[in-house]
C-alpha cells in the first residue's frame, strides 16, 4: 500500500513517494485559494482515492469493474478550485448535524437554540458554513494507508453550542474498503450527527442515470416526511410501499409511483431505520450495477441510513470530463442519526455531553459480481 501527498501551490516533500495530481498541474490555483490541498491513497489492488482538505471531500474513487477496468465512481470536478463554487456536498464531510432540522431550532435543557437556515425555513447539513465548507487539518498516517482529519468547531458556529473537536479518519484497506472513523468531544452539551456525502454512480461518474442500479436496504421502517422533507415523527413500515428494499429492487423500479412521500422529495430522499442491535457494525445496504458488475456495500454503526436518488441534479453541475450531471445520475447512502432528531423524543438521541466521546464507523466496501 502507498500514499501520495499533493499540495496546490506548495511542495512538501517526504521521504516516501510524492507527486502532484495531474489536475493540479493543469489547473494551478492562485491566491487566495492556494490553501487547497489534495491527498491520495492507493492499495495493492490498484484502488485509489483522492481527498481534499476543503470540506474533507473524497474527490475521486477508482474501483475495478468485473473486467478489472478501473472507473471513478464518485461525482466531482476535474480541478480542485471548481469545488469552491460547485455543488456544495459532492464527496463532503457533513456536520455538525447531517440532514435537516425543522425551522433551524432545537432545545437543550430548556434553552432554545436558533441555527443558521439554508434550506428554506430549515437548517440543512450544518448550515451554510457547515463542515463541507471548512478547511480540515489533514495528517497522512504513513503506516496505515490513512488520512487523519481534524477540525475545531467553535462555540456558536452556525448557532450550535459548545466547542466541538472533531477527528475523522479515512482508511483505504486491501479489502477495497473505504473506512471512515469519526470521533468528537465537546465542552458543552450539544447535538451532533456526522455523515459522509459522496454521490455514487457505480457505472462511473457521468455515465448515465442510476435507475438500473439494484439496491437492498436492511430497514423495515422509514421516516415519512412533510413537504419540507422534515420527518413527521412517525416510523412507518416499508411493507407494501415503494420503500421496501428488504429484497433487491432496481432504484427506478417504483420511483415514479404516485405516492405523496416520493413526490415530496421528487424521488427517494428519506431516512431508513436500520435493523440492528445498538451500535453494532452491520451491513445497512448493498448496491449492484449490473453492466459493470460493481458492488458497493455500506456497513455502519449508525441507526439510520439516508437514501437519496439524485433528484435535484439537473445538469447545471458540469463535472469530470466536462460531462453534465443530469437528473438522477447518482445516489447517496448517508449513515446517520435521524433527521430532526432533537425535535422528536422517539428518535435516537443526538445529544453529546462533556466527558463523552462521539464515535461512529461507516465502511463503503467494493467488490464485483461473479462472472
């Protein structure tokens, strides 16, 4: 296994191998964005991934198909600086609170907190200045084929209470796994819900829609939502609904059925309640792309999984290879606590107290179908 460290505008040489990514040489970044950096990991099977310190984003992920051909399966851009003004969430680390909080409000110990709003009346993915918009401190872990990212979120940032110290570690294993380990501590009682937001297309980024991808989600219930995509508080059984992915279905098989829930999100954009015991690490979902044979499993310690079917992609994002990312040309599987949990006492608690350590693990594991 090896790692490569690349920097835009700054050459930092180490005793091991070093090179600049081609897109950095072709698209040099001038001040004031010369703080952009990228880091690369690869394993013994040729699987490789690139990460930028801006938003902790995975900006490329090359995995083999059934014929051994490598393909980039995450949406993104050809140059680092395009991420500054591009899609807010491509490949990003999300926090302090992934997903939506109704009216940007929640209460702790009788005190109400008002968060920054960035999704109509609601707060989404930590607000306009959430973790997807900050520069993370990244440290390569030479012997572990990993990157450790840290960020200090100050008390009051985006309206959240408490100084929060976050560590996220990306590891690329020889089992073709992208392992994401999260830890956080606070000096005041606060809420936290970290997740990862890569947009996947297992046929390859920009290679058509994902409606023929085959999906299994290990969840018997999901969270119905209102027109603002805020959970109603009900946990509804998936049986007999287009939300039943307990057995394999194509993503597009039932996506256009006349169902209020699907209409609200223009498709799937909902949280599934995973079948599991406590915070055990278990498989939450499995996706297969039939033509390439690529398979992705999602394993997590989290209680919920947000499945989003790319409903708000509209071709305005022109990505890698100058290809527009059109409607439903990617999917997201975001391991998480439930949306708007602070406002629903029946949802798993997202509260973190001083002296406690927030921990979660999510794994994206890649393989190919047998020929």
